[in-house]
């Protein structure tokens, strides 16, 4: 599910970056643009970190199956 969230955050950035005016004459508009970009990058970075450091359930399950097979072979002897 994190991949979907990461893609959505990327799509938001892709859509919004050309429309946000960082060098506006109005300082509040510039501040809003910078804060919006910062939060969008946090969202994308958090989801990317969650993808990179998620526990590898599949590998753990494969190792457990291998251990069970070894035990079964040892018990059969």
C-alpha cells in the first residue's frame, strides 16, 4: 500500500510544483508554497523510508519453511 501512497505524493508534487509561486511578492504566499512543498516531501520521504526498511516477511517465511524441512528430514532418519 505504501507504493500507492508514494505514487500519490509524487503525483501531487508533479501537479503542484509548477503552480506554486515561491518568489511571490506576497510573503505569505511564498511561505505557504515552501511549507506545502516541505510537507509533500516529508510524505514522500516517509513512505519511501517505510518501503526501504519494512521487515522482509517473505524471506523470514522461506527460512522458516527450510527449517521445518530440515527437521522433517532429521526426524525421518
